[in-house]
C-alpha cells in the first residue's frame, strides 16, 4: 500500500504541521512498524513456547484444515464437516495454499497474525495522514491500534474475524484516496474472508452520495454515483453466493428457539440473553454495542476530548489541520449503528450484532484519541511559550505531562499484566496426545473431559463432542451434537453395561477418555453441563447414592492408557465385558 501525502495538506505549506518533511514521515512510519514487530515477537514467543500450543478459537476454525495435509483425517466427522462448511472460501483457500507449500495449518495460524498486524498498521498510518496529516498522530494511532489488537484475541486467533482489521482498514484507506480499484479489491477480499465487513463497506459507499452543505442532500457529481455503483455491484456479487447457499446444517436458530435454550442464557456456551438491559445492549460480548473497556488502553479515552477541542479552535490551533476526510468518522459511526440494529432486528441471520460495532469502535477510538493527544500536546507547547515570565515553570509542567503521556503510551504493555492477550492453550499431556496420534486416522474418541477440546488439534483424531464445539447457531449441526452430548452423559454414568455398549455401537466409538475425578459427586457441577439438565439429573441419581457406573468398574480391566489425571478405555474391551466380570 503506497502512502502518499494528502493533496490538501501539501497545498497548505505555510501551516505549522503541513510542511513536515518526508524524512520525518518515514521515521514515524518506521517506528510504527517497529512497535508492531516487537508486539508480534511477544506473541510468537507464546505461540512457540511448547510443542503443543493452540489458540482458543483456532481449536474450532483451524483444526479441520489438517485435512489439507492428510485427506484421511477426520472422516465422517460431524464437527470437522460443520466448521469446514462455515469457513469463508478465501479463508479456506489461503490455508489450503499454505498447506500446499508445506506449512501445517496450526503453524500457519501462528505465523499469520503478525503479518495481518503489520498490514493493519500500514493502513491505519495511511488513514491518519488522510484525516489529520501529522505524522506523530499517525504513529500514535498506529501504536494504539496495535495495543488494542493484541489486547483482544481477534487478530491472534487467525480465524476469519482476524481479517476484518487489515481488510476494513484497507478499504477505508482506499475510500479516502478515492481509489476505485483498491475499494473493489478490498470489498472482494472481505467477502472471501469476513463477509460481515462487506455490509460496513457498502454502507460507507452509500454515504459518499450524501453531501452536507450545510444540510444533507444527494450528490450532484456523476462520478460519485459511478464510484458507489461499481463498489456496491462488487459487494452484491461477493455476498450473493452466501445468500443462495443452502447448507446441510441449516436452518439458523430462531430467536424463539434461542430464548428457550440454556446455551443462550447467562452462563451458557453462547450466552446472549439477559434481563439486564445495560449488559444486553451495551456490554454484552455478543449482543452489546461497545467493546470491553478493560481491554482498551487508558489513553484511548482521550478521544472524548476531541469534540471539545473542535469547539475552541483558538485554544487548539492544530484542529485546523483536520481534513474534510474527517467525515469518515461520523459516517462510520452511523453505518456501524445501522447494522448493529439491523442484526438485532434480524437476530442470528446476520450473525452477532456486536460484530458490527465493537471492531469499528476500537478503530475509531484509536483515530480520534491520537488526534486529541497530539492537538492537546501542541496546545500545551504553545501555552508554555506564551509567558516569558513563567516560561521555565510552564515548560517544566508541559514537559512533565508530555513525558507522562509518552510513558503511558509506550510502556502500556509493561503495566498491563495480560498483554499480549493471546488465549493460547498449552497442552500439558504430551504422552496422551502421542498415544492418540498413534491410533488409526478414523479413530473416534468419546469424552466429557475439557481435554477433549484439544485432541483434534494436538492428535488429529476425532472427538464425538466437546465443549469447544458446542456452537448452537445452526440447528442442523447443533441438534445432532446435542443428542451426542446427552447420549454420552447417559452412557458414561449408566449403572449397567447395555447402555454403554449400545452407545459404542451407535456412534462407532474407539476410545473413552475419562478424567481421574469423572465419577466424583461434584464433577457434573461444571457450568457447561447444566445445558443438559435432564441427562445430568439422571447421572446424579446414580452418583449420589454412591453407586458405581459401569465405566467406573471397567477402568482396571479396559484401560489402555493411564496417568494421574486421565484414563483411556478401549471401546472394544468394553463391548466384551459382562456384568458378572464387573461384579454387577
């Protein structure tokens, strides 16, 4: 992406900031990229800290791509088939291409985020020069953006939503540059990697047809309609396959169904609904308007000073450097709010409402906070030089504030314990993973253990069900998944062998992974088991009187792997067991 100085800024060569040299421009750009690389190194250190490391959401969206390196993996696997079906085409092609070049998908998922981070940094820097042509502000915005990106697990996940930042920022840059080719290319890529971003880009295109002079009216420029029309045509073209595609896992869950499902209630796997209106509309991870405040650098809140500064241009002269392109900010707020409300009105048809505001609001805060900080520092510098009698005192005060702000900005990772927030999971059972990896590729493992979440990624073997894959948005997937979970709970805590054997035969189970405390009375008190209340109640009727389920009595005779935390039972051995052999 070529960075160029805005034409309007070049024309005002006599201004205090518009005459900046290209040398300083490249200095601040280089410094922005340097910080992006430093943060990336911190992330890569975690990614390669162990032989078994996987990012939280990559356990859903990347594990199945190991089929690209070995087509025999995950045969007839409901979970793998589902996540493959919902993966955008471009996302799948990129990983397939990497696999063709010899890069394992899980390795690719660790190498990709730093690349996306650098692209996002470049785009953010370029956008800031269009909005506010002060290289220092572009650096501050890029640095804040990097801190935001690595304090949230979107980019590091290397899942489809990781692509919204480079692709949407790229679109905004080209929109400000009025590059039709750049806009249509980024819209096309959005459709291939993260389709929800296309709605935002289409909304911004429509905004280009409205002029404010001083009241809103339609543009009289034919080129605006041509620009918008071509962009919207591409947007429709890339979204049409999604609209016409009939998935084997349809239908999408309805609002009425979701309100009856514990999965969507507080504490559920995909909690969405709550009686607290503030949490639902504002703070909710999936339903809310705003991103998590705790994951935002404190300096971002300087953004709320910018409207005040604009009201006092005499006190804050650098506000005059703000370009007409600044209209992008209210346009983006309006478009984000529109799609947020539309997603609520068409709940789950446009996926989650928060996807349309939380990403864009983070970006907006970075832009506006950077402007406010630089404008404020400029005003402070001017104030310090206005009084010859108090110049020393004022300069000392201004310098102290500047140093404090610079330290807060640059050393943010040092005083933020979670930075970077990667949500990488480190496997702690290498012997268990090696045991399963040595089994045939069509092996199917039944387990209620949390460790089952990691097995497809670390062992390339299928699990019947696991908490990580309990995604309830497509009922063609979730109904059979739910049936599997209920059947698994019933079989694991069945007092007799017939139900265990029936379950093994019905699903073709090869191994059964048990936690060491799987038969303790409080094992089923874990939050996610409450989504299957009837099965859990039946299991507790067996456990609480002190009865031993059939599997508990089979651990000694059918165990093929055992350590202090886990026991693996061979299903074939269980099929040959009799009640007499177990003392039943």
